[in-house]
C-alpha cells in the first residue's frame, strides 16, 4: 500500500510539473525564433524568472544573458528588468547584499528614465529583501512607496505582490488582523498572481496557525504545497514544509515535525535556500538533541553553515556599505536639485537688477531731454522779450505768432516725450508679462505637487501666485496712468491762463 501511495504521489508531481516545464519549453522555442533583440531580452528575463523555482543557477545564467544583451543594445527598460531578476535570484540564494546591489541598480535606471512599473517593482523587491533580513518596518515603508507610484488601490500585478509582502511583514510583527486583511485582498485577485498562489496560501496558513485555527491553517498549507508542486516551486515547498514542521512541533507531534522538517530541508537543499536550511536544520537539531546527539550535531552544523552564509560578517558589512552608498546617491541628487534652484534664484536676481538699471537709464535720459527743452524755451523767451521791446508796433501780430509758436513747441516736446513715455509704458508691461509667465510655470508646479499630495508646498506656491497677481495689477494701473497722462498732454490749448491745482500739477511732472 505504501509503494502504491508513493507511486501515485510521484505521478501527481510529474503531471503537476508538466505545465510549468511546458511553459519554459515554449519560451525556449520562442527565444530561438525571435530575431528582435529587445524581445530576446524580455524572453530571457522570463526564463530566468520561472527557472528560479527549480534551479537558481540556470535562472541566473538566463538573467545574466538578458542583462548582457540589454546593455549591448542599450535597452534601458530591459536592463532595469534584468537587474531586478538578478537581484531576485540572489535573494533566493540568501546573498542579500548582492540582491540589494542589483535591485538598486534596476531602481536607479527606472528612476532616471521614469519607468513607472519597473520602479514600483524594484521598490517592492527591495522591501522583500529587508523582510527576510528581519527589518519588517523598513520593508513596509518600501511596499507603500511602491504602491504610491502606481496608486495603492489600482489593480495591477505589482500592487498585489505588495499585498502579499505586506501579509508577510505584518505576520512577522504579529499584527495578524492587518496580515489577514492584505492576504484576503490578494486572495480576491488571484487572477493577477496565479504563479504566486503557493506563496499566498503559505502566508495565509501561517496567519491562521498563529490565530490558533489549526484546520484552516492546514488547509492553506496543503493548498500551498499543491500549487508549488504544479510549477515545481522548491522554494515555496521548502518554506511550507518548514511551517508544517513548526505546527506539529508546537502540538508535540515530534514524528510528524521531524518528517516535515526533513522534507523542508530536502527541498531547500535542492534549491540552495539558506534561510529554510537554517530553519529546518535548527528544528531538527533541537528535536534530536536528547534522542540522537550525533544527528543533532550534524543538523547544528548544517544550520550554522547556512547562518554564516546569510548573516556572516562580510555579508552584513556589504549590505551596510550598499545602504550607505545608496543614501549618498540620494543626497547627491538632492544637492544637485538644490544647486539648480539656487542658480534659478541667482538668475532671477540678476534679471531684476538689469530691470532696475534700465529704469534708471530711462529716467536719466528723460531728465536730460527736459533740460534741453527748458534751455530752448529760455532762449525763445529771451528772443521774444527782445522783439517785444523793439517791435511794439507789431504787438498783435507777435501775440498771434507767439500762440502758434507755443503750440508748435508743445507738439515738438510731445514727440520727444513720446519716446520716453513708450519706455515708461514698456517697463510695467514687461513686469506684467514676466509675472504672468512665472504664474504659468508655478501653476504647472502646483499641479505636480497636488498629484504628489504635498499640500504644504501647494499653499506656498498659491501664495506666490497671489503676490504676483498683485504686482501685475499694480503695474497695469501704472501703465494706465501713463497713457491717461499722455492723452491729456496731447490735447490742444488756447494758451489762455487759468487756475489749476498746483499739487496735481507737481505730482504729474514729478512722475
């Protein structure tokens, strides 16, 4: 009977693994037929992604080929994707420093080229590394950053992957209601993550196990194993066997716990999964400690070797150095942006100084013009006085000539003043135009800040726009006053003296 059961199990595993093998075979055939290099990069990346289930070394070969080809043809999106897959496989191998290094490279390319989906996925995969390192709060921040890029409620694969990872993070923090909330959201959208069904069921099983719902936990663990076997996913299978071992160990069923721990260790060693090797090795060492010391020692050595690979001094130092380097890169970007803003302000100040100098030049030229006119008028007046004393007999003719001369000189002065007035009008108009252009740019910036949700910055921008509008209004009124004064000056006059408001006259000439 036992032989029949084993035979049926082997047949089931072979049949379940056939679908995954068929898919990777179809990808390999498509790769040989594809002549477009960009398509070849994406096919190689897919092959690497799906081979991570059974053979990480094969997956890494495909990932490196995808990266090399993408770099050769300068396919930036392909480079971002390939770096992420390389980082993913290093994470599965437990080489977390290399996982972070490559994923950050993919993130940098996607940030520089605004590849939204790749940027969101990079942040999610960086969070997954921190999750496995036990930095669950830091991991949660990366998942939320990822969701903010696309929109936290938008139903796309990246966000459902983030929900799976949030389920894990909150479960590790023993926030089981939050973990179940995100796990249930994933379960309602399985169509987007069919290849990750085994991961999700395992996570839901752990949550229910911690909640004390043994039968429901066992259901999810069995679902996880079934889904993992369908795609030959040794990674998730090993993790699920480890969780089953823990559950039976808590119940005091040591035989079952040992059986599942050995199964987990077997699958983990197939896929070279150090984190599960450490977990299962430690479980087995503890369970054999009193009954079989030799076996306990063997499993302790296996666990210690896996622990050294995961958390050895060199690995942790490499991770710390990488995080420092990434922080320095972000600081450099911030510094460059601040320098650019300072340069813009400097240009604005220089422009304002230029306008002030132009106004001063216009006023200087206007003052010289007035002096020349006054000199001409004084000479004319002296001539008129001489003519008046020497030609009394032509008084009536002289008065007529004098009236005509005053009007003629007034029009001549108007012509000279027109140039100065044109400059005077152009100056406020320049202010109006400049502040209008600035407001357009600030409105665009305000919209961007609204999209980002940065409402404090939006308020500051709105205040600046309001100030600019006041300046536009002020200079518009100034131009209007200049035009009215010009029109009044151009009106014809009889030359007859009449009472006037000396204050208004002084103000007009001062302006």
